[in-house]
C-alpha cells in the first residue's frame, strides 16, 4: 500500500470538509460472501449490504465485469454473457447521515489483484467497442471477431503479450451513488457516476459523488488493472480485486456531476453522447467549481482553461461517453 | 370516434397475430381516481393499477406532462416543476400472458380533450429545447426566457394564437412497456419506448412494444393535442385526455425497438443521441422487419429504402432523440 | 412539362422580388458539349460556361453522379470511381448583376430523363452510406458488398425491381452558388448549398441560394429520379437529365443558408454534423425568416414551430448531413 | 533553442526515410515582407512564396490568428474581424520532388515570440467556442460577452493574470499540405491537416502530412504560446512568431491523415464531427500504422490500445474537431 500517493490526501477537500475528517479508524469488510447477490442496476430499490459511518474504511472484494464467466481464451462472450446482466456491482453501502444535496467522498487507497492466474480478461464483444458498428450506432457490416484474452497480472505489471508488458495502473471503472428515482443499468454512466471507466479513479485519488437518496447508496465494481484513454475495444484488463477505500460524507455540498481530486489537480466529469457534449459538461462543471470554491470570475476561468485545461477521455464505448476536465491545483 | 381511420385495423398485424384477435369486447376504465399516484419512472418496481386480458379496451384518463401545475401564463416552470418529477405516467397495466420476448400491441382508438379551458399548455423551460444550451449540451449563455402559453383546444382545433389555428392532431408522447431491470425516468426514450414524442402515435395507428418483464407493464402518458417534427421548444400542446386504446398481445414476436403500423405504412423507431444514430437504429430495424416478415433481401431493402424510405423526426429535445423510419405498405 | 405544379410560382418570392420578374423569356442551352469539362469543386476559381441575365431560362444537360462510368451491374465502383473526382457539376453559370449579399432564385421547371436504358444507377460504395462504417465514422468491420443496380426510368416511373415500381419524383441533388473563397468538393453540402440531396428540390419548387462572389457562379448536377429520406445506401436513383430551370436574382436579400419555396410551404436548409445540428440550423434560419419577412415574434415562432414545423431529412451519408425545416404558408 | 528535445530527431522516421536525410544544411527565410499577401484558404490555387529542397530549413515569420488586428483589450472582435478572412497562413512552400502519395515531414525546431508586448491575444468571439451556441450548433440564447485579453509572453512564460503564470508551450495551430482539388478555409481541419490546434505540434516533434498535389504546397500559421486541451473559449494565446522548421520529403509513404512523432510516442490525428468520430479516425489510423510499419496484428493492436492508448483533444471549437491518438514507442 506504499506505492500510491496517499499522503497528499490529508490536504484534500475530503479531509477538510468531511464529517468523518477523512478517516474514522473503523474498517469494514465487504467480502463476496457478505455481498451475496450482485447488482446490475444502480438505483434506490436494492437492499443494502453494509451500513457505515462517515470516514469509515471499507475493504471490498470486487468481481470482474464478466462476473468471472470468461475463464479461457476459447470462451465466447456471446455464449456466456447476457445483457443486461453485466458489470456486476457490490453494495449498496449506506452512509449514515447522507441526504440529497450532500456528497460522498470515496478515497481509493489500494487495489490488490485477487484470484487465480491469469487474473485479467480483455475481450472483443460483438457490436461493442469504438471501432465497430454497435447497438446504438447501427450498421449492417459483418461483426468483428469475438476474441478473449487472458492476462497475467501482479501488483507491478500487466503481462499483455510476449512483446509488451504494461504497468499495473489499477482503477475502478464503475462507482456511484444512486439516482433519486431511476435505477440505471451498471453499463451506463450519467450524472450519478456509474460506468465512467476513467483511469484516474484509482488508488491515490478521491472521487466526489452527488448524493440523491438517503444513505447515498454507494455502488462499486468493474476494476481495471490498466486502461487506455477511450477503452476502445470496449473492455479494459478486467479483474477481481480487493479494494480498500475510505468513504466520507460532505454535508451541503451540492454538485450536479461527479468530481475527482488528485494530489495536483481537480477534475469535473461529464458523461453523455455525443462526446463533445460530455466534454462540455465536464468543462462547465469545472468552471462552476472554480467560480464557487476558488473565487474565479466565470469568464476568466473559461478563457484560462482554454490555455491550461487538461482532458481525460474515459470511454467512448459505453451507452454514454465519459470525459474528465482538469486544472492544475497550482492555478487555484 | 369516427374521425380516425380505424377501419384498416382489421387488416393489421395486431388483428392477425394478436392473442385477443385485436379485440375482446371488454372495456376497462383507468380513471385518475383509480390510478392514484402517478409514476415518474418506467420500470419493473412499481405497483400495477390494472390487470387486463389481450384484446381488452382501456379508457384511461391521462394528465398533462406538467401534472396540471402550469395553470396560467404568469406561472414560472422553474418555480412549479421539479426534476425528475415530470411527465407523469398512468399504469402500469398488466396484460395476462405477456412474457419477455413477446410484443404488446397498442391501438390508440380515440383521444378526447379533458378538463377546463384553456386545456392546452406549451412552455419554454430553461435549458431545455432544441435551440438552447441544455443540461447535456452545456453552455454558458444566458437562458431563454421562461414562457408559458395556455391554449384553447376542442376536438377539431388548437387555437394557437389570434393569427394561427392549428388542426387537432392528438397523439401519445410517452408509451412503453417496462425495461427488464432498469427503471428509467419518463423523460427519456430508449429501446423500451418511453418519451418518444412521435406525432404518428395517435388515433388510428398501432404501436408495437417489446415486452421485457412479466405482464409487459404498460405505461402511458404525455398526450399532445398537436406537435411539430422535433418538438423544438421542448414541449408540445400538452393536455389532459380521455384516451381509448385496445391492447393486445403477440406471443413470440421478439423485437428490439418499438414499431408502429398505420393504414398505409409500417415504421420502426429508434431513440438515442446523436440524431443520426437514432435514424440508423430506425432504418436498420425497418430493414430487419422487411427481411424477416416480408421476404426482402437485406441489400435490396437497404437500397430500396434509399429511394422510398420516409423519416419522421419525433423529438430532438429529450435526453435521447427519436426518429421513425417508414416504408409504404404498397411495397411490402 | 404539365405534370409539375408550376402555376403557383407566379405568386412566389422570386416573381415578386426578382430583378427579372421571375421570367425574361430568354432561353439558353447548356449542353454537354458546351459545358465541356465538368467540375468536382464548387468555388470561385473555375471558368464560367454560361452568362445569363436575371429571369433567363437555362436548359442544362446534367450527367449522373458517376459521370456515366457505371454501365452494368457487373461494374465495381471501387474500380471505376476515384475520389475526389465524383459528382460532376455543370456551370458555373454567371448571372448579371449578382453580388455578395444577394440571392439567386432557381426555379426547377422540369426534369426529363436522358440517355439509354437502363438510365438509372444506384450502388453501394464501400465505406459510404448510413448503415456502414465510413471514412469519417471509422470502424474495423468488413465492408458491405459493392453492388450496382441499373434501373429503367421513364417520365412516370422508376422500375426498381420486379416487385416494386416507384413513382418518378425527380430532383436535383447538388445545387449551389460559389462560396466566397473556399472551393469545396461537390460531395459536401454546407452554407453555400452543394450536395444537399433534398427530395423537395425538384420541378415545381424554387431554391434560394446566397450569393457570395460576383455573378453568383451557379453550379448544378447530381439529378435523382427518386430518393428516400436520408438516402441511406449513399446513392439515389442517379441519372442523366435535361433540366429546365429559370434563374432570377434578388438583390439585397442576404441569407446565411439556402432556402426553398413550394406552393404550400417555405423551408430553410441546414447542413452539418451531427444531424441534430443540421436540424438546429434549419429551424433557426426558418425562425429568422418568419421574424424578418413575416412579422413573427421570435419566441412565438419558436413555440409555434414546436407544434407545426415539418422536417425533411435530406441525407445523412454525405460529409455533412442535410435537413430542411418547413412551415405551411397558411400560417404566414 | 536548447530547451526543446530535438536530439531524438536523429532517430526519427524523418531522418531514416527522408530524401534529405532530415537535414540539408540550407536555410531559407520566409519573412513577412517576402510572404506578402497571406492566405485564408489552403488549396492548390494560390501562388507559391518559396521553393525548397527536401531537408531544407525554413525560418518563417508567422502573424497571429487575428492578423494583429486586436491591439487592445478595448477592441471588439465583431468590429475588427471578418469571416472568412481569419487565421492567415504563410506559404505555400513548394518542396522539390513532392508528389501525390508522398509525405512532407515538418520538424518544428524552435518558436520564438515576435513583436511588441503584450504579444499574446486571447478572446471570446460571439457564437464561437465550446461552451456557447455557435454557427453550427445554432441556438437562440443571448451571446457570451465579447472579451479580448492581451497577455505578456517571454520565452519561458505566459503571464496570464496577476494570479496565474503559465509555462510557455509554443506550438503551431495550423499546418498542412494542400488538398488535391479543394481549397479549404484555414479555420477548418480535415484529412489535409489545417487548423488542428494540437498542443503537441510544437518544437521537438515532427508532423507528417499527406502530399496530394505537386510540391506538397505547405501552409503554416496560427501559433499558440500555450493552449489547453480543447481550446474551449475558441482561442489560445495567439501570437506572432519566428518559427524554425526543417521540412523533409518521404517518398511513397501514403497516409490518409496527418501523423506526429515525438521522442517517446507516435500519434495519428483525426478531424471531424462529432468528436467521437475524430477519435475513431485517429485510433484507426494509429492501428493501421502499427500494423503496416511495426508488424502488429490488427486485433492485438486494437485490444492493446484499449489498455495503453493516449488521447489528446486538440480542439472542439473549430468547424471540425481534432483528436490525436498515441502509443508509447516502448511498445513498438
């Protein structure tokens, strides 16, 4: 747990404004057994699996996005996966005192790979991905070949192929509080969070999620051992983890879309189609954040981000696409 | 009820394939009182309000999309409307024998205006509409002015202004079965149907909806006394109705997106963003329909629709946009 | 020439405001021989082929979009067509007195099929069309099959197949004045007009084109014997014609995008991507037209078109997509 | 000139494959005086200003995107700027031996600020930018305020405001060979290059441009002292420079879209709307590059980039949007 830059967190918004002061010292375990049935929608109708207090730590056993069904490179996704029962989520975790208009702060501290080797799975699913006709970008072309890759992972590397070894850069693909009344399938990101597939959302950063129902109802799943910008083939190196996170509550911080804080930048996150609209949302939310919390004039922020804003493309394969817009903390 | 071309229905797919033969002779009433609480999501979690058999007729009292809150032209939508509690739906209506993989056929027979004059309401809501920055197409521009129009309606005309009287062309804006596990806010159309805002979906046509949960769970609401292509200011002439419809069940007709049949054309319907993708879905589904049920070769259908396909733009203001693609029955 | 509704034209904007009063009585012929080399870009750099006065009639021999290269159903587009030498244009025709800030009015009077049977050609070109990955919507899927259809045409019908005979509904696919400084390939529509592929642009309607360079520089080509909304396979029934048109000049009518007038409606035309933005342009221009020339209040026009606006989808296959937004003349 | 990482260039594709071996030792000057009239379109019709041999160095004096018209913060863009006479370009520079099917390699070596202080200009232009309705995303909202910022620049910093000093990160906003027959306004990027606004295109990297007409016809302009991802307010810190570049010729390397090489990555560049399609183009071209020149299997490249691909958002404000997709050289 030493490899991630968690030290800065003591200066974070979470520590400064969190009801739990960023840490309560209490740790909960949400094992596969304790979780029981996983969830395929993120909403207010499912039964909670854990009740915690602001600042508590949770160690959660996540399963991979295919619920472990793709065990070998000979498996066919079309045989073993069934829409909409994909991308299973742990939770919902209820946070004491969380109400509509608040924020849950989720500090991912550590993500350890879990399970037998090869632990990682990447695949091409028919009519899914950035460079293929899809369910929503409907074409008549023959599909791409179904392909499953099983990949060895340790806590330093992802052994992609004989030729290429990638660094282990874990993050959570899907993280969210519940919408107020919608129950949204776990494949779709939106203003609640959801399947954002944003590589920044890993150990050493804090995600801020809008609370829209009592307790917040935190869902988590879809861990990636690494992922490129855009997640173009539709999947990352999907794997099971033991993820350690601290969850705090910030009262009365009403945000419209998820936000993220790292040691050296803050980021606002938007998810919609087309992709430029996701980027518009992210940048407008970032400007609003700079205006409200950092005293910027709106037009100064707009023009300045035109000179120094940074964009992370999360995914452009999910039912909605995700973009993060960031600004360095040294300008705040 | 004589003004709508319902006679052709005896030759429809609904009559030929429906379990109830397109008509059972039984009529149910779903009054406001019987409905009780209205629904703002379309999903599998709400309590049914009516149980019917295939071929039964239902007379339903719909309320307008604003639940009647906009009573005068001095009212402000921002004061009286609250997201996500918009576009209230009647139902769900359970149809005996309906299971995943089937289709509900909904023949709208008649729509009568209901309530005091001026019955109709049209308004401009801030950050909503085709020609304004919106929640999803985020801009920093000042908003358009909030404006409410109250409009007199009778069963022949919509009295838009001193200058302009429009014909009464009623249709249902939101119609759907429930998704399998999602519970989707009633503002958003998708493959279940939902807020399609398609002017063809009125008296004299039949809508075919995919069943994805037991009983189908039919929701209906959002009546329009008339609507232009695209519903550009974000709202139609919204009004309360007494809507008469026959609901039948077609077993084993598995469709991916809603479809519509009129006396002289068939139409497939797609809803997503960007708009071209909605059109792609609609045309691909229409081709699949022509191939499966009318013996067309796929490429012949594709090339022929390039010569004679007709497109209806439903809306491009909702969270997803809706397009219908149609072909004349004389070519089938 | 009796089959088209040209009588209304005497009440048109062209007749009322045209320098030539809608008709001068003079007729010019622009034969294939007189035209000589055809043009593949629309711009200010090409040599004029004809000089006319406002109100003159021009009878022009257009060639098909493939310049006649696809002669049989065994031909392969990939062998015989070469980007960017596609969609050849006749002209430019110089109109006396036309200057930047004016409008050319083009009344298509008649379009007669020309050449040997089968005169019409429709084809599927690889990576081109609405339901396939394309040059701009890049995918890795295998392409659709190249297919050429040769179709018999007379002045009443298009003999599509043994099963289907379509009505002859001729129109011009590409019509434009020159941009001010750009020279744009003839496949791309934009604010100058160009490859709009709008089925309304045929005998009996008048197109209004913004003049941006001296003489206007009118280009014309790409005739279709019929076309469905969207032109989904990428091509219509392409054919050679003898097209008769009257070209008039309206001084000081400065418009930003092409417009169209029919006996019973006026239409504004937008071309861009994504498709919703083409529709936005078209509707905004229509509103501006109603405000400026018909005394409408902007918000009244916006809200009213939300009730009675009509949309024609021209194409969503070209490098930019084209939408026409129309309103009935009875509301003006 | 020591601050840029130019040393790696000796291992670049340009050095290995260039006709001039990446350097000829000959230097040309293209001063403002020698250039004379600037160009507002990029095409085959303009008169060359310089003839060079492969490997020659050119020192070019670029002017800012506003041609120096915005001299003070009291100036109004709407008064002083006139579409389409924006973003003036130097050139065209003719490279001996360049023919359709080749590539021009442009190694930007150095960019020095030029002119009086404050040299830099950033502004908000009405109906232009990412967070406003625009010419192509037409809305009825009131416009954003016109605003001009004049900014002091030296060769280390951009003095944005009293609060914020940004690093000097110069790059060329617009760089291209001519299209084959189109003459495209200098505001629009496409497969020829053009107004890409990609921050990577500065000192220390090499851009590869497809040659489509004899001599290549290289255009350059639109220097930025720094720019954020997306250039959201529509403009960067625009300024005049003395730019030093080496231009080489690679025979028989036929590429469809511009490419870029840095010390540690290669990048393919796509420009279109909507934004996801620009990203699709960029990634597909990158895969094609990896397959052709680095021996990758197509599906391996696709799936691997899903794990390690990097995306740079150039702009989403120009008539077409620009995305670069990159992969680290260590995986090649």
